């Protein structure tokens, strides 16, 4: 048994197949992938890694298994899946996942091939565990996959607390011990036991508060968009495939960006935190539906046309459109009066948080600081934004003006 000191859960005891998996290349690689990617450019202490998080998920999974009375081979499978749930992440975690998915068709939880091969697959087979069954659990399949990847999963419980701890933002603090104690299976569904509507709401509220403060902070959004654009250009070069990129770590990617002439300017900006600024920062009601729902190719066309209107280099414009607001936690299931109910149907808080999510949603167009005025005007004209509701960010720090004022 290995005992590891953790900044969130204190001492974590790792044993069985999980201990054998710890020193595999695939798991150790996670030491070099930051949990929050470019969020460290907003919160300097947010340097925790996918390795730390994976240990935390393993720890919470172990506690949940003890509470639920799950033992034997099934418990070993779940512990292995908990430790391995993030081995499919590419560099900078979710920051460039949309890029690798477009080229490979795989998300980070598509790990069947990855864990069947190499040292992980060997360790699993040496311990009489089928890698495919472990990969199914990582993908959230089956009754017990809900523990690893679902609305009430231990993954969410760890990352909210861990991200709050390392950013210093208190909103992600949840009572994960109570959440685990109240988990139960009813008719094959993972639910919170009777009297725990507020416990489920706490998970929902934590995620809703962390989203605008940490995960969607405008500086994190801008740096993430710049990293994505640089990575796309890197993949345009002949010497690197998306499959190879997916197995890099943060250091590998940044080094590749620095050494490639076509991407070095982006690497230099990210190195020195010389980031693009907001040319447009618009609320959802200001953005046409066909813009929100457009595909990647359409956004790249918009960037080219905006750059042409503004008479600047196309690489100096980034259009950043987040997906429509969603709240998967609202589908969490709780026992109320002896029956399973979805939190979204039971809690009045869900409706209020959905409204808040929509109000917090922002459409961004970014450009170098001295180009934001021209790019902002061009984006409004090219994309048909509603100038009464959109928001332009002035290049002066902290100064904002509505688009109708800006256009005068």
C-alpha cells in the first residue's frame, strides 16, 4: 500500500491494482497536465495537475465503495477506472479538446484503445482485469459507471473542491463527505437518499458559481482561444498528427508551438501573458441563433471576413462562441417521498440558476489591443450582432461601453 499526502483529502491510501497503475507511463504523464489549463493566467496558484485530481477521484471512489458495500473484483474495477479516468486527456486538459476531437473523433474519455495497450493494459491483465470493462466504466457505462462519470460522480466532487482550493475561490466548496454518505442505488440508478434535495442543490450551486468566476473568466477564455488557434495552425504543419498531439503533455505542446515559425508568435504571447483583448463581449440575446449554432468552419470564415473588413492579418482575429448553457447536474436524482425524482423537477433553485447561466453567457471576439476598435466594428457588421444589447470592451482596463455608444 502507498500513502500519499494530498492538499485536499490529507492522506490517500492507494492499494491493489491502483497502486500497480500509479507508476505506469500513462498515469505519470498526468503530472505534466494542468487541471485548469490556462486558468493559471488568472489565478496563479491554479497549478494543480490531472495526477492530483486522479488520486482524489480514486480516494472518493474508494470511500463510496465502502459506503455502498461494493467489494471484490467489481470494486477493483471501479478503483482502477477512477484512477485512470483522465488518462485520455491531451495537453492543457479541456482547453484544446475540441481541436483534437475534430481531427480524431475522440474525447478524453474515449480510452478503450489507450488502456488496452502499453503498461496500463499489461497491469490490468496481470491483475485479471479486462481493460475494455475498465474503459466502459471510464465512459460512464453501466450501473457502476455512474460513480465514475455521471451526474453524481466522484469526479465532479473532487474537481470542484480541488479547483476552489487551488484558485482560492470559495464557491466550489461542497460537503463531499455527506454526498458520498447519502449515495445509494435504487433500481440500478445512482441517487441521493431521502431528505437530500439540498445536498444535491449544493453540488449544482457550486458548479454554477465556479463557472463564471473560474472556468469562464474572460482572461481564461481569451488565453484558451489563443491556445486553440495556435494548436490548429500547428496541426496544419506536416510533421505532427492529431493522434500524436493528443498524447503530448503541456510542456510538449508549448515547446512545439515555440519551435514552429507559424505558431511562435502565439507561444510568445502566451509565455509573456501578452494576450488579445475583447473586441466584442456580447450577451446571448445580442447574437443571432445561426451564429451561436454555427460550426467550426463557419467561425473561421467569420474571422477571415472580419479581418478583411478591419484590414488586419486574419491571425489577429479570434471568434469565441461557447456552447449554449446547460446544467447536467440538474438531472441528478434524489429520493423524495419514496420515489426517484430529478433535481430539475424538484428544486426551484434550478430554474433560477438556468436564468443566471443564460445571463452570464458571453460571445467573444478577440484581437490585439490596438486592433480592438476596428475588429469590434467589423464583427458587428459582419455577424449581424444586435448593437443595443452587445457589449464592447474598451482597450482601457475595466472600461466598458455599449455597442450603440461605441458605434457613434
